[in-house]
C-alpha cells in the first residue's frame, strides 16, 4: 500500500450507511476510522459500539479487509468490508 489516508465508498448497512477511511504508514494499515455508521436506532448504536472496535482491530491485525463477520452485526460488518476494500484499492 502507498502511504496516506484513503476514504472508502459508502455502503448500505440496512439501518444506515457505513463509510470508513484507512490510514497507511510505511505501507501498513495503521488505523481504520468510521466516517459513517448506523446510529439512529438505539439497538444499532448498542450493536455498533460493540462491533466497530473489533472490526477496526481486525483490519489492522490482518492488514487487509479480510475480517470475520460479527454475529449480530452482519450488515455493518459486510458494509465495513466493502468500504475498507474500496479504500484499500486506492492505496
């Protein structure tokens, strides 16, 4: 990957949209940030508070968008993978 911060596409997560940015330093994924995520339903907020840190950590550890779907947060997980994949394609 080339260094910089890259923004992925926006993807539907059923109760809202997910969009992430990825920061690359020395050719490695150093962080992934959520720019958008489902946050209008209290259930979505609760689920995403649990799922989002895990997805971010998994992406940094695997150095890719190849992360496991989180049970109970399937739509968010799928949209996260799609957005991260599109961000990494720019890197």
